[in-house]
């Protein structure tokens, strides 16, 4: 079943249980007036839905769903398992998770559960089943969200013994485990499964990696348990998701999204203002989880309450951010939240309605967006983001590097973004996908710090280049195997044949060092690799280090190699912004990918409609008016005007343009 977007949804998280029912009609009137088409409800309502082991109360929720539906507003239901109620915790105190220091977490926040607790599983089964029985075929419930932002890691004894069982299933014999983890080092050899600890702080790299896999599998099982209850009870077309947290690194998101119908995520800026070159990557990451459009399940209406400085976004900024999300593949934008509860930990969080029940100033901005979504909805139905460019993301590589940074400032995601940003600044759409996904259809694949290699990855990358693809490998590539053990070869392992080189040595840099190339003259910071060219005729160095530590002086820093019908760039330097942009521009040209030049802060993205027509989103991320020259006569969707030549964009302004002057949405 494919869950194609037929509508661009707009809404908010709504907690009717915080207010008396008399208030609901006014809330719903205001939602309708703001153009809302959907609310998400119930993801923290467990104690209201079930006040004791056999006391269910779903009537209020049904009334809320019905009243919303009467005004044309659909519902996404959250399963409330992120907030196990006090009566349940009292009955099963060891349902509470244990933290790293061995302390049980306290009741009264959320996600306080041990994800592997059998009592928690059966209580979750009970509430999810009861909810699904009641609302699974409700025509107004269009989707379900399981739990809320998984994030807890439990260190209890039960988790430890399940971890040991997980290891036994995976390695079968202790000899194999000892071998893969090199446990003769520091006398770590295990002679019984029960001896294996849960890692606290730095530990054996193999053990640390498996613990991350175990956490991912634990959440997957918990989620599957809920999915198995939901699926048979939902009417066809109703999807199930979970709201992830962008680049959060607690588990492998590809493991968790595998079983879901669509991915969604929660985007908050926190302190400061949005940076579109960074947030674009987080949206593209979410789109890559299922390789299809996603929902922005929560976003910031003005300010948050949890940052060191909870400044409000500027007027117009959130409106632009919503369109930016849509331009990157969001099919829905929901604000968190409609109205703040009178009590509880989030009293100061931004919302659309204030504590007095009146719309905040931000409501008007949301209302504008609601009106625009209505106009654009038909145009965007079924449309998707298409691109020839993929970036490969790998949680194992990220974790491994994060635990052994070698330079404290080296961060996998920051280095990843050093490649994403110049692509995005050139207005090139990018898919961010798992390093294990097939690469068919791409012309350019960028694999930042693909530290962990296995045969499948090597074979896919070889095939891709052999058939004419352009591959970019970067520093820290090809160092380790799937067990987080060093490969018995120099970097980039078996990709050396592809890259036509090997890394003779890597250096964490105290200070930036010069890198001089055919295309740029800049510097490398944090890291530098000394490249040894293996294929004299076909590997060409295109940049070398300048005079620095002696070891790197005049050594190759960036090289390009022809392989099969394709080409491979190996980039051993961590280049400064300008050099990186110049190099990426060169790579785009080599790969035959066209970019669009825009003034700084102006973003252009495209979504392709079912009839093949491209819709262009032109987004002004600056606080100044900007002009952008538009080459074809085309309709600007929101105003209905035909535009050609110069398009003026107000501060934080948005224009959505079709290529055809005679266009209509049908
Ligand atoms: C999210 C969470 C919401 C709300 C929001 C506040 O992480 O899912 O329930 O707490 O943060 O910013």
C-alpha cells in the first residue's frame, strides 16, 4: 500500500483533555478559521484514557474527534505509551527505566519506561488494542503515531541480560565474539555470556556498537508489537508513523522506520534563528528514511521553553520555515502546540492560543499559512522531490567516529553538512539515504566519512561507478568493519581499487593547514589524510597540502580516479567553506548536474507533480527584500499571477512557481 499525499495538511497538536469540554467548540472554530485540516491528539493522554487497569474512557476522545470532523478537521491519534500513568507505575515499579548511574528514573516526566519491560509491553498492548478497536475504523482518523520521540536508554539488569541474549543470538559462540572484539586486549576475554556488561562511558568499540544495535532492536520490537495490534484494526489507507528527532543519534533510524508506513519528524530551532542549509539536510534525512514524502509532525510556533534562551522566531520566519519543509518533501506541517496546559512542565512554550484562550499574535501568521496551504494543496497532491544526487548516511560510522573522534571538534554530522551545504547553496536537491540503499538512478553519490565497510556496500559502490556514476569518498572512509574493528588494510579498504589510492596516514590537525588545488587555494581544518596514488595513469591529484607539519608537505590531499565508465573523487582534507564550495561546484559539473545560482539566502527547490511538471519554490531566508530573475512565464501559485523576469520576494517571502503560464492544478 502506498500512502500518497492527496492533501497538504496543516494543523497542531491538540490536548482537549487539558480543558473543559465547553471550550472545545471555540478551539475548533479558531482552528477552522486558521485553515487547519488536521490535529494530533492523545499521545500523552494515557491517564485520561485509562484511569485504572480496567477503566477505559474513550468517550471524550470520540466526542473530540467527532466535533473536529464536523468542521472538516481530521485526526492523527498518538498511542499514549510515552506516558505510562502513575497507577501503572505503582503496580509495576520496575517498569521505570534505570539510568547510567544505576538509579531508577522518577515518575512525573515522560518516556520513563524501560522499553524491554514485559509489564510495560502488556500494558501498552492493552491500551493500544482498546484504542485501535475503538478508533481503527473511524473515518476521521487518518493516521497513527506510535509513542512519542523514543529517546530513553535503560541500564537495568533485565536489559543487560537481554543484551547478552541478543549477543548470543548474533555471535552464536563466545569465541566469535571475542575474536571480533579483540578481547585479548586489556584482558577482556569473556568465558560466559553473563559476564558481558552494558557499556557505561567509553568501552570496547565492538561492545559499544552492538549495544546501539540492541537499543535499536529493542525499540523496533516495541514498535512492532504496537504495529501488529494496529494494522489489522485500521481501515485501508490509514498510515502509522513515529515522530523522530532529526539527527538524534540514539538508535538506527533506518531500523526503526523499516516497519512504518511513513516517517515524520519534529523540527525545533530552540535558541536563535533557523539556518536553512542545515535544516534542509534534516528534512532530506527524514524524506530518506522511507524514500518518500514525510510529515512535519511538530514544529515551533514562536518559541520553545527548553532552550537556554527561548527567543521567538522573527515575524514571518515560521511561515517561511513551513514552506521550506514542504519544498523538501513535507506533506503536512503541525505546530506544537495549539494551547499550553495551565500546569505541567511546558507552561511557557509557544502556542497558537494563549493561557487566556485568545489567539496569540502568531496565530495570524499561522492563519496566513493555512490559507496558502489550501490553495497549494491541489497543486501539490502526489508531488515528490526528485534528484540525481544522493548522500549516504550511516549510523554505525557516525557512532564509531563519535566515540573515537581523534579530534574533539570532529563531528560526523558537521562534516556531513560540510558537503550538504554547498550542494544546497547551489540549489541542488539531495536525497539523504542509508548507505545500504540501492543507488540506481543517481548520477552523483557523496559518501561522507563512510568509515564502516562491508561486502555489500563495496559491491554497490563499485557497480555504481562502473556504470558511469560519480562517487565522492571523503576522509575517514573505509577504516572499519561491521563489528567496529579495524580493517586489515589501509583506508579506504577495498574501495582503494575504486579510488585509485590509499591513505598512508591520517592526522588530527592542531591548526588549519594550507591546501592548494587546481580549483581552489584554501585550507584543511581538524583532519588531513596523506594520499598515496596507486594508479599512476588514472589517478590525478587535484589538490596538495602546502608547507605544514612536514609529513603532509606537498602530499596529495584530493585526487580523482577514473574507474569503469565512472569517476571517483577522494577528498582527504576537511576544506574551508569557500574551497569546499569551489570543489563541489567542480564535482557537480563533472557529474553533469546543473545547479541554480541565487543570491545568498535565496533557496530554490522543486517538487515534481504526477504529470511530470516541476513546481519551483523560491524562498527568501533573509530579512531583506530580494529579487530573483525568473526565466519563464509561469503562474505564481499563491497569488495566481503570471510572473516572468524579476520576482520580488518580501523579507522571508515565498513564491511557488509553475513553468507554464496557462497552468491550473487539475
Ligand atoms: C517535543 C515533544 C513535544 C513537546 C515539544 C516542545 O520534543 O514531542 O511533546 O514537548 O518537544 O518543544
